[in-house]
């Protein structure tokens, strides 16, 4: 059994090959107000109310539905095993169809009408960006944002109620670039490292996600003194094919695609249609094979991953943490026995599982009365284990997200008789920090 990782009219297209002309992709930073002592809502003697807004309809329902299914499964499991004196968890969620305005409306409803104690698993780049100032103003704890926009990055902000878990896109972009210039996946036998003067093509979507990842790529190239070797192109849905043609005409030695699942999948098809043979690297948000068109691409496809479910000593080569996840999901009705709702091999469900587990880990560390302030202090009190993903440290006001990732490769399996063609991501490099990649 293979070990695999699972875990997203011509517009302006510009090519940049010098430091002075690289795009400025900085994002807005927010002040972090102090949380008043004793401030709390959504907590009774027997219950803690939490919630989120997520896409259950539209193109990103493929993310929101399994993500929330896992959160619900974890809380159901928790409630079924309460110890004396523990409060149960009640989870409320609303559909925003991946629309930022609807997401903001839903978030305000959760906070002001439902009176939730915390957001658990805040979904979507647009929604998260639109609601951050509001959540900071209201001091509402937010555990796990299902995006990595750079607005989530905070340094030295004790008392900050925002707790990103998955990697911030800036870090994601830096690691993607470091992998490209350090991994021996090039040459005729795919065993060579790129030469120092290799041209790296960067295609990024003209939105918060794409710009945030691209900002990290550009920053890392500058730190390595190789910014002059970047070819940076912005694109939108309507310009994918023309942007691909433009990029390939410049003969890049490697390509990094910075954007979410839909644009990435469409870009892969366009690259293949235009005869690309250059290896393609991408963000961890895209290393879920279910969002990628199944076909035999004419080039290698690599993606970062911050969850690692493989273990050579584990059952079928998979970690015990993964089997714990499978047990919880199956008990909730999302297991292998239910073919229409099988989320036990779904990266977005794993992410939802992590979101709920991190919230519960912080809750377990609270001392005394449960308030916004004591919960935030508990989250900051010690590093928290991240199931299938190491640990995360919020001490001293750090809000960096996980900063170590592995690398996986998309492996295609052709159709065989009645078995259709398929593909899956297979790990090719272990979880490493930037410093470890460069060693």
C-alpha cells in the first residue's frame, strides 16, 4: 500500500525580472486591543457554544462540507465522553457560499445573536480577511482559519484572540521557493538540483491568497539573492491560458502556482494543453487530489503539506493519529461504510479535525473561570500538539501558524479494466523548516 499525503477580455499580465520592478504585495496589519478581564459569552454551567461560517454550496463546498463534518464529529465524540463537571460543546454553522460579505454577515450573527464563545474553523480567504478587524474588536477567540492569508500573521501580540494553525501563506510561499531551488527533482533523471541562475516562473492569482503566497516567494528569492531570476505573472480565471502561453514563452526551469484549488486545477490543465514539461510546485492548500482534474499530465506536480499521516511502523504505513481520526469520523457516519459521505481520506476533513482538536486542547488548559481572557492565556501557556502535524506555539503573542512542511508529489495511476484512472499525493520529502531545507 502506498504511503500518501492528503491534505487550495485579457487582464493585466506583467513579467518582472528585476528587484526594483517586483510587485509590492504587502497586506494590511491590525492593532490588537487588550481583552477585558471577565468578558465572556456563550458559556453556561453545562454548555459552551461555538460556531463558524463555511461554504456548503458553490464551488468551495468541496472544502466546507468535509471540513465541518469533521468538526461536528470531534465535538460529538467529545460530548459522548464527557467527564464529571465538563461542559458539552454545541456547534452552530451557517452557509456563506464562499462569499465574503455573506461570511461577515454570518459572523456577526454568530457573535451578536447566537452569542458564541469562539469561532472554530473559520473558512475562506475572503471571509477571514473581511472579519478579522471585527473579531479583534469583539475579542472573540478564533481557532483555526481555513486559509493562510498574511493578515493572520502577528508577532509579539500577547492576548491576541486570533489563533491560526495551518501555515501562513507567506511562510508557505517561502518554503515552496526553498524547495524549488534545493530539491533534486530536475534534469533528465529527476535527480539534479537547479543551477543558481535557473529561471523560476511564478503565476499568482490576483486575490488575497495568491498575492500572500507570492509575497513569500518574492521575499525568499530576495533573501537568497536570486530575485532577478524570477518571472512573476498575475492572472485571473479569464486569463489563465494567455498567462500560461506568456510564461512558457520565457522558458522557465520551474514553475510555482500561487492560488487556491480552482485556479490551480485550471492552470494545470492549461499548462498541459500548452505542452508544458517543466515541474510545477504549489501551496499546501492544493495537495488534495480530489480537487485536481484526473489526467496524465506531461510534467511533475509537487505540493507542500503540513499534515503527515504516514508512519513506516504504523498500521498499513499510517500513523496512529490518522487511525484515531478514522475512528472518530466513522463513528459519526463519515467512514468507509458510507460511500456517499466517506471523509476518512479527505484532507479538508483532516483539517476540520485538527481545528476542533486544537480548540479542545486549549480548553483543557484553562484554569479557573472560563472567559475570553483565560482561554487566550491557556492557548498561550504551552505548545499544543497538532494531530498529524507536530505542534504549535502561541507563547509571547506569536501567531505565525505552523512553519514546517513536507513535500509530496502527485502520482497518476491509469485506468485498469473497470477501475477508473486515479491519482494521489505521495510524500517525497519529510516535514522540515526553512533552516532544515537549506541544510
